[in-house]
C-alpha cells in the first residue's frame, strides 16, 4: 500500500530516501511532521490491507513507541521495505562515499611530503600564533585593481545590521567584495572568536528561541542561501550552530566564509561556529581553498583566514547536566576521544590558537594534540561495533556506541551531534543503548551534512531544528541544485575506482603475488575479490562490479583471474581517461607548476646516479634524509607508500614529470575527469 501511494507521485528520478519523504507528505495531510495511527490507516485503507495489518505496520515503524511516526522513522522503515524488494539503492552511494575517503587518505599523504620539503627550504612555513599559512609559495597574477567598492558592498567596522544578509544576496548575484571589506569582516570575526572558550555553552532552545544545527557546507553558497531562505536569518529567536567544514571542495568557500563571519560578528550570541577538519592549513593546501583565496584576493588574505581558523571553538554544548535533567546536546564536527579520561575541563584547557593544522604528525603526540585531531576527524564505527579503532581516513579514530554512551553519561547529555560524513539523505540518526538502567533518557547520535550533491555526488542536504530538548528535532532536507542522473554517479564511481586501483598498483600486485601459491599469475575469483577488498579497504559488492572491470569474464565457479592483465588494463584505461600529454609536453607544463625550483632541486638531490629518474632505493634514502633533517625529529614519512603514489606510470621509477604531477594532484583533485567521461564504462 505504501508503494502504491508512492506510485501516485511522478518522481521516478528520486532517490529511495526522497521517495519515502514524498510518501510521508502524502500520509501527513495536516503537515505537522508526524503521522498518527488514524492518518496512517486513512492513507493505506484503500489498498486492501486489514486494520490489524496496518496497525501492526504502524507500530513496527514507530520505533520510539510515542504513538506517532515522524519523517526519520518513516524513511528508515521505507528503506527496509525497499531492501525486501531487492533494490540495491545504497550500493552506488556506499561506493562513492568509500572512494571519497580513500582519495582523502592519499591526498593527505602526498601533501605531508611536500609540506616537509617546503619547511626545509623556506621560511614561509606555518606560524600558528601569528596565523601565517604554511606551505609552498604559490605564484599567481594578482589583480591590483581588485578594490571594486563602486560595484559592490562596502563593509566597515563595526558591521552594520543587515550587512550579512545583503552580502549573501550580493554574492548570490555574482558580485565580488573588495579586499579591504573582506579583511574587515575577517578581522571582526577573529576578534570575537578569540574571546570564546573551546567549549561554548549554549542555552537550550525554546519555542521563542529555536536552534538550528547546520553540518558541512564545503563552499556551497547556494546551500547556505537555501538554508537562510527556509529557516530565516539569525537573530535572538532564530539561533544557529554551524558545525565546521565551511570551505574546500565547493567553488564559493571564500564567499560562504565571509557571510558566516559577518553573521558571527553581528550576532555573536546567536551564531556559533565550530571548527571542522577543513579549517586547517594543511587540508586547505590540498583541497583547493588556499588557491581559491589567492586567486580571489592574495596570500596574506589566506594567512589572515588561517589565523581566524585557529580562533574557532572546538565544540558546543546545549543544556545538559542535572539542571536540565541530563538532557543536552554535545555538538562537535568529527567525534570523540580514544582516551576515556578526557573531561570538559581538558577540552577548555587546549591552547587552540597554536593549531594551524590539527593533523597529528608526531609519533607520541601530546594529549591535547590528539584530542584536537580526534574531535575534528573521528567517525562512529560503520558497523556499530563497540570499542575504539584506527580510522581508515588516516587521522582520528572510529568510536563505538559504547564510547558515545560513556561520554554522554559523563557530561550529562543525551544527544551527540556531529557532521564530517556525507549522508545520502542529509541526516542519519543512530539510537544508542544507555549503559545504565537508572537513566530515563535514551541516547542518540545524529550525523548532519548540509552540502547537497556534494563533490559531484548525489545527496540531499539537511538541517536539524530544535524547539526544546524534550522532543526530537525536525529535519529539513533539501537540494539547492537538481538531482544528477544516476548514470553520472555510476560512471564516476567506476572511473574513481579504476583510479584508486591504479594508485594502489604495486601494493595490490604484491598482495596478488603473495596469494598466488602456484606463481602462475592467476587467482580464483574468491581469492581475487578478497585481495581487492583487503587491499583497497572497500566493503562493496565486488562480484557485481568485476564483469565491467575485467572485460570478458566467465563468472562460473572456478574461473580464474589473471591479475597482471587486470592491473595493466586498468593502467591503460586511466591514462586514456586522464588524457595524459606526451612526455615533452609534460616537461613544458612542469615548469608552470608552483615552486618548480624547489621540486627540481629536491629531485636532483635524490637522483644520486643522475640518470633522470629516482628508484625506490634513492627515494627511500631521500625520505630518510628528510626525516632526520625536519625540525620535528618524530615526523614520519613512509617512503614505500609515498613512492607508490608518486610512481604514476608504474615503471618502478619516478621521473621529474611524475614528481611535479604528484605535487599538482596533492593541491587539487586526485581524479580530474571531464563530465563527458563520467558515463564511460570500463
């Protein structure tokens, strides 16, 4: 009956979550965001079900047993129903999300190498106290006539009421802001943020003063504009927590940040900004925000932004404690701690201004260094397992429901709200059992993500809204751009998967050879899939993907796979998809890369035999030299992993072109593919 109700809606391009939301609206005629048993029966009575069957289904969907079905409960129930029909709606999304994390891991490894190189050869490195941006000198043409006050808003200190909303609309219409006005906004926000503690205590929401919680925005000004249009501008009766990751990935990171900083400057008690893992100089150099700042303004502007990032609070707490009957929200970008002894006082004791980058890069980090990284980088365990595990991102941890319950019990809260992960329908709720039967309050964990169609993907954005702490929040889901066709994600997934296998070529080859007991260059299907799954850390349905990756493949049991041919085929495919230029053209292009003199000098030093290429032995010697010379003697670079990422043509040697290209990739997207290639099949 539910599916028949959906059949009335002509939205066949919707995701399963969007279909469920559409059906929910049909069954919620009064639009109050909840379906009563009477409404549920009325909506489904015409489809041949008995009252007993409808009532039984109602109670199955009403997971909290409060006598109503809210949208989240209905969406979860509908997804379970969809699975019974054999629909594999989550597989493409699941693959996209995991591939995004693997790319992030590789990019950070490359970035760390080039940061180390730059620190050793220039005095332009990070100075957290001064807020100076670390990283390579990027030479770009700067428009000295960028001061365009006659065509844009003029911002002066103190900021005038209404300027933030005016600025948002000005940016949405494509109007730039002068450098001087932008610097005023950054300075005002920095001054206000510097006065706030690491843990900001916020009064609970009420009907007269609601609280919205916004997740990652990643430079999507259109999504911020959609949120303000739907929820209204900040004020005493309309408060906001923005939970980090304002920049990178999207093209409007500078504009979005200026709008948020303007709102913060105007309404410091009603707008709260947490720091995310992308408010980080190292990540900004890798994911594009540094370059965006330089292209739109200049390098000193980027340095000033980094200083502002170091002033951002690390988390917020709404209500909580005995005063509020242990009902409260703990809001942090990433997650929780590997050390169970951490307290709220420990959080406030962190000297946050010294962290231009929050990525731990020492062998035995101080407690506060580890806490900062874990708060901004950690994730809940994917399978809901208890305990603490190493994160596949390469930074932070994965923490189980037991860790969440213990932390919430300790601080007197019942809800953990975090962001950091792209969610298919924008918001994900996880119920967490209470470790104590004496507690009347159940625990919940929300992941909220507010950038729609993130990084060319296919996802809704969402915002949480609380009217009080005794009832669940409402979830506003939306897209600021149209849903991309499914084939676009499928095609892009296959290209990104091929690119990941290409980057892991040597690692996979060694694993295939180790599993090949007969040394015949062949493996059974099951063993081949096992090696891929373990080597790439991708928990996906490999058997469904392999036919397109292997070409003509007999899927009968016992059929073997020639792994050398598989890896070579993928390498040829990626070179074709990337559109690699001939070597002489690459050499000419290399001279246009940032800091070419630094790269050339380093390469020549490593090329001990002067044959124009660096093999693994030469590279390992060079990396060992770096590890000894770097100011922090405990900073570790893994020579074998880095060599594999740098050796783009899988020749066993690195030439100057590959070295420069790896530098470019570390500053931009690892996979640069034209849209028309997104539908390419392997």
